């Protein structure tokens, strides 16, 4: 009986903590408090430039490095054919060696 009461008390305590966490997560900010915080934040923004995120380096992609879509589709079709052949050979005679072997595809499984 004591264990049942202890479980019930812990459950109620957990429920109370979850209610407090949910209430804190969904609470709206009050407009009078947020108005007082905006002015000091504007002063900080104008005083120091933002340097947290660095500008990304723009690396130009050369025109000769682009692969035509037809070549990618042919490579993908070849990969699918090889994977289907591997699956069919496994279904004919299933064993652990065929299950964990790699196919001849250039794409990584």
C-alpha cells in the first residue's frame, strides 16, 4: 500500500512539473516588459556589428565540373539494376555471405 501511495505521489509531482514546464513554454511575453528591453538591445546592436556568423566563402563552380543530368540518371539506373540483381541472387539462395556482400555499383550503399 505504501508503494502505491509513493507511486501516486511521484506521479502527481511529475504532473505538476510538466504543467509548470508547459506553462513556461507557452507563456506570452508582456508588452510593457518587452518595450523596456528593446531600447537597450538597439543600442547594443548599433554599437557592435554582428560577427557571430562569418560571411560564407563563395567558391565559384566551374562550368566543366557540372555533370549533365543524363549522366547522373544513367549512373542511378545502373546502380538500381545492380542492387536488384544482388537482391535476386540473395532470394535464390539466401545466406549471410550474400546478405553482407557489396555490389559492383560505384555508388555507396
